[in-house]
């Protein structure tokens, strides 16, 4: 383009004021889709142009920018230049060709407006991730004193940052000795830290906006946290909408719903003139992030998490009629407020090295279900007709083998009776042998089909990614021994706590398994799998599960204040059949009459805590507390 300028224009505007300025402005404003149109000159206008050795052509200019479309018209003046060999029409250029508003001077200013991040609320509009007032801790350089290096080191130690990061802020071009230089944000709850910082003459605090997680550890794995965007994340941002020092969701729903929560920044492109008569060139209004309302009940979430008292495990609580998730818990956990505002390296190392793995999200993972699978196995047999609920099976002793094909392997049960064992007795006493016999009677094909009817091997239709439940590593069952062990929740079968809770909803919905939901905006009471059993069979299972708590293996959960139904389960984890492994205790319980909540809870390594009875007691206490 520069070669097309008239002699006068080229003398007035050297390449640095033309080429470099165009490139910088177009790059800074992210100019794209430039379109220039004009009306061609008539023959009469062309003749007149040659006579006058100049002409004017009105241009219509359209382009896209970071602040939206920019449109303007401008009169292009062309002058006839003649030399010995040829003549040409050159552009009598001035800066108005870039934007008319800067023809006679002026600077282009980009003014941004950051969006307010949307909050994450529970079903009662209680905040789980909120924007609140925090303290911006800053240094006034003039007050650092005679031993500035030592004071900066002491401040860095308290704030868990490096002296280099402090110096980087203090060395910024805009910094003056008497100015407040922000260093780090701290929640108002850090009263001890704030008190220590106030001892330094150079420290000042100001109120600022920050992210707060009121439930702390209780909802950490579900909600996640935000943090400063990394160089890697900036490079991966194809939209180019993030800037250094901005915050981005790091895990949990903060990361999963980033686009919805973040919103869109506003941009104004303004021409700043010396006379103060500024002109708005383009504007993209700020769009604040959306608030997200969950089906989670913060009180139930806290109650379930606190029940663990530091033990490792996971729990899911749902409304069995609507499918709404009321709690999704992973224990132990971390404090997202500490991760956002500064966790010491010592604390971070403790989290990483902790054998209970507090950084692991257990509610999204799968585990061996143990005997809490037995009601599902029973439902499969009832539906395909292979299991007759009133038929008693003659079982002798505490062990059973189905013949020589099993080798030395035997199925074991924890108690025996001299009477034939029917379905009700088998569930109340949690008889492994009964379910092994029933599974072998129906066969692998029928049992696999039944598990698939309950959602095994498919994605859980849920907003938060939950690992799919699996029957085995191959997806099939090889041989009778594996079939027998699978029927009572051992072998290779694995389920998430959410899926387990969801399977039990079929007993409370006339045989229909409900679809779980997490967002209040989602449709509820939708069926995930229809007619996994009949209405009568579902009622039978309800009656038996009440008896399991009233007189069976879960009677520790029985209460005269609240009727509770459910099933205990113990999953033994071992590398070989002749070894003794750790035990994960399970209990799935619900309110018998109200049927308004069902809790699937697992606690790891319960062999020294009281096995599944320990978990049943925990669930009973939770249900009693939330039903006061």
C-alpha cells in the first residue's frame, strides 16, 4: 500500500507512521474481515478527474474488531502523478484512512471491563462458590524501612510467596514510593494472618472482590476452585479471550461450567483526543457470568461429609422420586480457599503424600459394591423368572461349591440356618451362597442382560462426569466362579456410589429407575431405565429392605424415631483368594415412609471399625439429623 501513496503523503508520513502503525492498530484491535466498497466513476467523472488531475472516491469500510463491527465512510483523494515514462493515480493518504476520528490526531485506547463470575448455589440458594469481599494485601514501598530486604522476606514467608514475586510487583513502571502496590488477596476469615501482617509498617490492606467457598472441604471435589491461568492454559485458549493474570476454573464444577460461569468481557475502543472530546469507535458490552443453581442441599452435603470424621470414602444422596442429587461427597478432601489464596508447600506436600488421598475424587470413581448389589441381583432374577421369592433353597454349612469344575474354590457365607433359605431370609442375613446359586441358575447371559438393564456399561446421564459402572475388565463373565462372585458384588464388578443409589430408586418407583440430575434447570422425574421389574416385585423389595434394617444385618441402623430401609455390604479387596485384604463397608439406606432421600455410603478399610454396620450407623445418624 505504501508504494501507492502520493509524493506529498509519503513525505509527510514515512513508513514507520504508515506501515508500522497500520500493523500495530490492526493487531491490537484484532481487525478481521476487512471489506471496502465504492462506486465506480462514470466516464464524465473520469474525464473531469484528468482535467483536474485529481478526484475523490467515497469509500464504504466494514471490519470486525475485538469490540464488534466497525463501519465508516471516507473520501479517498487520488492525485495524478506524471513522469517521463508513465503516469499514475496515487493516494493522497492521511490517518483518517485508518479511522476518520484520528485524521487530525488522537490516540486509540482499548478499555476492558471484566465480567463478574457467576456464583454456584445450592437448591436453597445457599452459596457453594460466591463472590465476596476479601482483603487485598499491599506494600507502600516508602514504608519498607532501612532493612527492606528483611521485611520483604518476612512478608513473603507469611504470604507463602517468593521475594522475587514481591519485587516483580514493586518494580512495575507505574509504582511510586507512596503508592499502594497490591501483592496478594486474603479471605476475611484469615484473622490470625491478617493480625500478623498488620505488624509491618509497609503493609496496607484494601477491600477487593474474591472467590469464596463457604462449604470448604465438604464440597471441594464437587465445586472445585479457580486459580490464575497458566501459560499452558493461555496457549491452549484458541479463542484468545483470556489474558495473563485472569482466573480460570481448575477442577470440579468451576472447571466443568467455566464458559457459563465466566461470562464475556466487555471492550470499548475509544479515540482519545487532546481536546477531551473522546469518540467511541466500537463497543462490546460486558456479559457477566451466569449463576448456576444445583440440586445439592448444602446442609446435607455438610452433614454427610462431617459424618466421615476424616475416614476415606464416598457417598451420594439423591431424591429417589425426582432424581435430584442432594449430596456428592468425597472424603477426605482439601480446602479450596487455601488452594486459591495460598497453601504452604508443606501443606501441599502433606496432601499429596497422605495415604488417604484427599486429592482423589471418589464420588466420580467406581468401587466393588459388595453385598449392596444383592438387591439388584434379586431384581434381575425376579424379572426374568429364574428366582422365585418364596422358594427355599437347601443350603448346608458355611461354604458351598458347585462341583469339581470349581477346584478348591468355595463360596462362603457368614451365618447359617437349619431352614431352607428364601429371598427374604437371604437378604436379611446377606447370604452369599443363596445369590451364587441363583446366579448360576439363571446363567451368565440372563444375568448380564439384567445388569445392562440397570445401566451397566453405559454412560451415567449426569452433568458431572461419573465413571461408568463395569461388570468386568472384559465386559463379560467368564465361568461359574466369576458369575457366582459377581452376584454378591465381588469378582471384578465396580460401581459408583451415585449409580448404586440410582439403582435402588427402581424399588421406590414401581420398577422404574430414575435419571439423576444435578442442575435445578434440568427436567426431573425422568426415567433412565423403564420397567426393570414389576410394581409388585418393587413392593416386595421394599418390604424386605425394611426387614433388613428391622431384624437383619443392618439392625444397627434401626431407630424408633424414624423408619429406615436399606442394605449393608462389605467388599473385600485382595490380590488372591487365599489372602486377607482390606474391607470397604457399604450401606444404602432411605426413609421408609417419606421416601424423600436415599444415601449410598462407602467407607474404606472398615475391618477395624465395625465393617458395614459402622457405615449403616453413620447413615442412620445422618437421616435422623436431617429429619429432625
